[in-house]
């Protein structure tokens, strides 16, 4: 693996800013770049596994391809990636 001083750009480390017994609540990422700015693309609400084609896999793939091929572009995950709710038999309510 290359030393951080040899990297032209990319995430070179992170620091935990706050944590609880349940897990990390805040992190700071160190990004080294040769540019004067970076792009952050929010990724959220994919709902993989949702019924009736409610997840647009073509759009998701296009977003991921854009992030991978565009220099100084990073993703920030905001949750709701999978749709894990299921309707219980004989009930109109949805349970996890």
C-alpha cells in the first residue's frame, strides 16, 4: 500500500470525534487532493429489495459509475439502503 505522502488524492485517514457504547457518532475524514475543491455525492434511500420495482437500479448504477470515474468525487452514505420491511400475513400493518 502506498504511503499517504505518495497519494495524489483520496481519503488518507479518519479520526473519531465522538463515540458512545452504541457506536461511533461523529467522524472526520482526511482527504488529500491536488484540486481546490472536492465533490460530495449523497447516497441514500436506495431501498434495495423493495417491491414493485421501487428501487431504480439503473439510476443507482449510474450514480456509482459517476462517483468512480470522476476525479475528487466522494460518496457520503445517508442510510436507507435496503427495504427490509415485510407485511405479516393477515395484517394490514407493516412490521420489521
